[in-house]
C-alpha cells in the first residue's frame, strides 16, 4: 500500500466511523460501514472501485489547500476541470496585473501594423523584460519588426483575454467551503436536504442554483480561518473562512453555507439586506476555539449540536 493509499484509508475509516456513530445513536438514518461521497452521495464500501475514492484538496492544492477529505474520482476530476480552474486562474490574473517580482505574464504586443505574442518577465530585482518566441509568432515578420524596432518606439501592450467565468469562480469558492464543512462536521450536517442545493450546484455548474452574494473577502488574520456557526436569530447558517495562497499573495475568503434550519436563499437574502441597510454589522460566531471542539468522534459535542439545531428550528 502506497503512502497515498494509507492516507486515503485513514480518512475513509475516520468518516465511516463518524457515519456509524451517528447511526448507532439514532441521529441519522443510513447504512453502516460506508463512506458517502460528499458531492454526489455515491456510497462506497472501500476506497477502491470502478469509481474509487480520491484525496480531495480543499481549497485546491495550487492555492495552498490540503487533502484532508475524500471524494469519488468522477467528482474530483469533473469539479477540478469545470470549477477549480476558474478560481486559480483569476487569482493568478490578479497577481500578474501587479507585475510582482519573479513572475511571468503572457501578453500581446502591437508593433507598427503587426501583433505578436509575447511574455513579460519580472526579475527578482524588479527588472522587467519582454520576450517573443518564434514558435508562437510568424518568425519572418517578428525578425523584421525587431530589426526595425528603435528606442522610443511606441508599442501597444494588451493582456490576453481572461478565460475565467465569474459564476464558476464562485462555485469553486462554494466547493472549498462545503468540503471544509464536511471535514469539520462529517455527516452530521451535509446529508440534510438543505445541502442538496450545494451538491446540485457543483454538479451543474452551467446553471445558477445557489444564491448570489454568499461569499466575501474578510480582512481578518489567518488565525480566524475555520468553520463557524452563525448564531444570530433568523441568520443561522455556517460560515467557512479560509486562505487562498498563490506564490505572490494571500487572500481570505468567507462563504455562507446552510444549516438544517432555514433555506440558504432566505439566510443569504437577509444577510445582504442587512448589509445594504447597515453597511457594517456584527455576527455571533461559534466556536472560536476551532481546534478544541471535535464534531467527528465526540458524541457529547455532536448531541449538543443536534439539540441546538432542533431548538432553533422550532
């Protein structure tokens, strides 16, 4: 068994045991001895099958995430290709627009009547250089213009058109927040019908299903990353906050997720209305001690959470 297989097996057993614990204490109704893919809800008796369980990075590994959960191979591949790309690409675009040291940015340069593909490279000392490749241009025309190019010649510089689809960028944020919630709470929450809208959105990125305005960029320190309950009456939901890190920058993102109390459309709508009215307001978050409260194996904590949810739902 490889190192990766051992890690997959360990995560499989952790969440299988969490599911068994919930079933044995009549907190949910399900089949024991299984791992359920959090995105498509396909059931797995082990980590190997025609659609095996794979390590899932949340947030994406390219943005500093770690593989602490599993999803099936189909969901991992599909979401990675259709969703995660747009978030990673957008953050790279934001970085490149600032021309940070030790970076490269693809551009199109117009010299005279000709347009060429080029690359701007910024050295460690801030020196900026421009390169043109014969492979990506008409070699004879490129050589001709380079010979004629003189100091003081004006060239038009244009960035390549963005390939990012804004809605899919949002769904990538939603996916990271959702998987972090699964990592924190296991199956206690995500099997509830109020979470169906997340799964449907991730599996159908061409159609808008999840309410807009569910995410923001808080100016908080990295220490506040985690998944919290918002406890204010009528606003009960989960808030997942996490850092996305590129080679040149770090940005925190926050996303609101549902609870088995109110539909997330209502909660997000109320939060946005409140923000429009007050511009700034406080929310009651719990728990602040993210690493001290276990919702996977500690039955008393899990039962306390279910009691609170039941009370608020009434």
